[in-house]
C-alpha cells in the first residue's frame, strides 16, 4: 500500500487518477452517444420509439439478478465517483501549478501544442455546469418545459425544437470535443502508453474520437431542429 | 540597428524588481544576443550604472548556462537555439524586445536575469547516477547496447539543463528535464540497477522543489534548444507507475 501512497503523493500519481477517471468518463460518453442515435429510428409497429425501448432496457438491465434500476444506480455511482476524482485531481493540480509560478511573464507567448490543452480547466468547468443542467433537463425534468417521465423520445424532441436549447447543447458539445481531444491524447501520455512505433497514431485517434462523439451527439438534435425527426 | 529593450532589473532576491527601458543603438545584426547585452552593459558601466546581470559560459550552445525569456519565448524566437547562439539578424531595426528571467517558484531570481537553478542539481543528485566497477577501464563494447536504445539514450542525454522547459511550461513543471535524465539512464543496461529508485527519487525531488505538474501542453518540447521529445515524459510516467505498483524490488530501496 505504501507504494500506492507514494504514487498518489507525486504529481504524476494525481495525473494518473485524472487519466483513469477520465477514461471511465470517455467510455461513458461514447456509449451515451451511441445510445442517442436511437433517436434516428422510426417507431415500431406497436408505436414504441426505439429510444424509449432503449431507456427501459437501461433501467431493467441485469433484472432479475439485480433489482429494477440496480445496474443503472451502480453505473451512476461509478460515474459520480469518477467525476469526483476527476474534479478533485484537477483542483489539486491547478493549485500546484499556480504555486509553481505565482508571477507570470510581462510578455507571454503560448508555445502549447493546442488550443484544447490551454482550455482544459475552463472547459471542464463549462462541462460541469452543463452536466448539472443536463440532469435537471432530461433526468429529473425541472429544467424541461414539459417533462413527461419515461417518454424519452418525446422529451428529446420537444427540447430540441427550441433553438436556444439546441444552442446550449451545441456549445457544450464543442467544449466536450476540445476536452476529449486533449484528454484522450493525454491519457496515453500520462499512463506512459507510448511506443515509437505507435505514437504517431495517438493524435489521429484523439481527433477521431472527439469528432465521432461530436458528430454522433449533435446529429439527432440537428435533425430534430430542422424537423426531420419528430 | 536600433532596438528598445525592456529588461527585468532586480538588485537581489528580496528586491521586488521592475522592467527598465533601454535604447540600444548601433547594434550589429552579426552580434549574438549576449554580445548585444554586453554592448548595452558597456554603455551602462560607462554611465556609472549597474550592468544587467545574466548568466553565460561557453557561448557555443552546449553548456546550458545562458537562458532568458526573450519576447515571451525561452532563448528567443529561433527554435533549437540557445540565447547565446541567437543572432541579432533574427530581429528587425526598431524592434521592442522584452527580456525576463525564468519565472518559477523553484527558480528564485537572484539578480536581474539570473535565477537559482540548484533545484536541477538536487533532482540529478537524487538519482541521476549509475554504479560502476572502478579500477581498470572496461573493454569497449563488452556490454552490447541495441542501436535504438543507444540512440534514445543519447537523444535524452543532449539535455543541457538550461531550464527553458520550466520557463515555457504553463505549470512551471520540470518534467521534460527530469524525464530526459531518467530516460537517458533507463535506456541503457548500465542504468538498470538503480532504475526504479532513480525515477522515484527524482520525481520526489522534482515535486519537493516546487516545480509544477505536467499537463501535456508540449510547450517544453517547442522551447527546448536541444529538441528533447515529450515522449520521454510518457516514459518517465510509465517507469514511475511500474516502480510504485509493481512488486519489483526497488534497488537498495530506501523508499517504499
């Protein structure tokens, strides 16, 4: 255990936690994106929307081995812990950085490799605010204009008919895209997943992952906004 | 050419410091940046003012002694070039140049542009060595080293310890320096005995010195006059994770 503590005490160890909790979150984001594509399917013969069937499946996943919504709550708990670790590590590391250079330069030129790397911290804050809004919007319904519990397809369509709601989600997805681009690449770097033969694939993978998530999440709302999906 | 300089002046570690404006006339484009400062200092001395303190030694770009922020970039605008090897032809007549010391808690300013980089020495002292048999010199090539490993070790060993990576890093992290020193010895068979102790000790000292954490910006790699790759940082991370999580015996193991 003392070695684990040694790792955690170091700045590298805190980054490892950042990377591992981040990996849990980008796994979630990817599955969430794939799930949302159910919005593109028309209702079946009985009038059930694919999205509603999928939502029901998520609630019943694992039943009767576990109670209704059992696995769902375990997943929520894991995600909450991952978000918590991600935020705590980010705050700790940001404070260390500030302490390491309390006084900046009079003339500063950024030599960072990407815009995304410089916006990780504020991008993260935007994403946190978005997640809170998103849960109030589609899970508990307080931020929704006419929320009906269980009618996921309907709630989705009603929400994205508003250009304002669409705009909020568009900005959040943009922030997520940048966050993922630097995050996915950083994941490899921080965990030392580096090899001269494969390193040139890490950037394209990060770009690809970020773009797939961006396009995948925004396709259904865009089609709702223009009236193709209703 | 005529230049306007804004130079950080600070009489000692406890002085608050300020930017002073100097007009540098008759600068030749063939001068190195340090020679330009020499000329400015000569004028200052003639006027009875305190010359600008800056560090320099070999002026050949190989010792790592010189280094200053020039218009917000460590060692100035030319890539893979130390301040002493930067020539004034990289600037234009009438340019304004801001010259500042490295800024980091772990690099306290001693005077003007001179910072105390003893933190680097302490990082080296906590692991940057190998144990060798003393006595007669070993036979050449008695210990075979694969070419790729030798090249990787040599690329890391070109680090001159100037501190530009720390100066450029938004987090004032010295991970590029530390990783170059760790990777240089970890790549070679001679460095295996202390491999895990080395990475533990050097990262521990790195953190204790007050350097920041690496957030993978890559600014250090851009600023490095020797072009050290951030791939070495990934290697350091991997070695540290292995040293702490694996059950491997850790050298003579004072830690963990």
